[in-house]
C-alpha cells in the first residue's frame, strides 16, 4: 500500500519534503509535487530524494500558476534519476505516448472514459482517481488508487474550535476493500490553490494522530479572531493548546516535529508561520508512515 501525499510545491512544502527525504526510510510514501514556482528549492528537493533513494513523483503538466514559463532552475536532468517518476494530470490534450510507466492523476470521469475508449492509457501507468463507483467500474484489472480531499474548511477558521477533534481518514481500509494499490490526499492544506497567501483572523494548528487503527485530527485554534493583527500572539495561543495535547499523547503520536513544537513553546520562540507549516507537514508524514507500517 502506497501513500501519495499531494503538494503544490510552495517554499515550505519543499522544505518539509527535503527534511523528510533526508531522514525517512520508507518505500510506502511517494510524495507528488505539482510545481508552482521556478525556484532553487525544487531542484534541491528532487536531488535530496535521489541521493537518499526515496521515491518522488513530479507533475510534468502543472495546471496551476505559471511554472511552465522559461525556467532559471531546470529539473529535466534530475528527472532521469530512477527514484523520480513522471506524473501527469489527465487532460483531453495530453499526448498518450508520454504515459508509459507514469503516474496519472485523473480529475474528471469524462477524461478517463475518453482515454480508455481510445486505448490511450498504457497498462504500465498507475492511476490516482476520485473515489467514485463509476470510475472504479472502468478500471477493472488496472493499477489505481484514490485521490480524496479530506480537508473540510469551515467558513471561518475560528469555527475549527467547534470541532477540535474529529475523524480524518481510514484510507487503507477503503483502498483494500476496492483492490487499490494506494491512496492520495492534499494533507491538511486542501485541494484549492491560491497563488498568494493571505493573513487569517485565526492561527490554527492541525495535527493528525492515530487511534483505533484510524487517522484522526485535532485543531488548535487561537483565542483572538476579531482582526488580522497580532499574529505572533495568536501563534502562542494556538501553540500552547497544541503542546498541552502533545504531552498527553502516547509514543505513537509523538514525532520529531511535535518535539520541535514543544521546544518552541518552552523557548517562547516564534519562527514564522512558514516554519510552523513545515513542521505540521513533517508531523503528518511521520504519522502516516506509522499508519502504513501498522497495517
């Protein structure tokens, strides 16, 4: 069973992935990066995965932002590494001859049906598809997994305080039931992509954890949410709640990232929201590694 976490390749996504590549040792997690920025962090991340023999998939036809413009930091040569897999988002205009041994992300039933009717999808391609019955019916005998957005965003971030602890996923059970080879999601970032970040009235930390062989999630929300000011103070409000919870958790839910969060609280240090995001990603990947290993 393979987990394919889906990233949009922002700065702190890549920072977390590089950290994962340098310290992880699991063939069961294959991150997918849809490039969105022509920046040195992307080739650095790909190189880290190659050097540490960790698998990584890079989307060759990104559908968001402007990455396909002229590149200062090319990655074509790095794609030759055996650890790096080419991935494509299925669109009606995608040349079928590119798809051999690739990872294909299907977004729409009609596109998949078109390619199958014309025999344009090679058997060597691995598909990630929406978890729909009509799509599974088309894929009998093929290698496929599901891609699902588990991240439900309330109208206002502070509404997370009304549901601080909830079910996140049981993807392994779902995938096993339908004979899938793996599963994919957008972590705690969601499928929606915004070209530029924006401030929030609320600072929220999202941490997944294991319980009863399932993945659950806790949301730690700052108390202040009247305006966009005081981000540092809001960070400490959310962090204090998160650290209180972390200290009550069994070893299976303690990670390198949660230890760093505890240290930040003890030192009363605010590293910036980007670093905080990277830590939650590192925690997510470590917990998902344990979820896969325990099943």
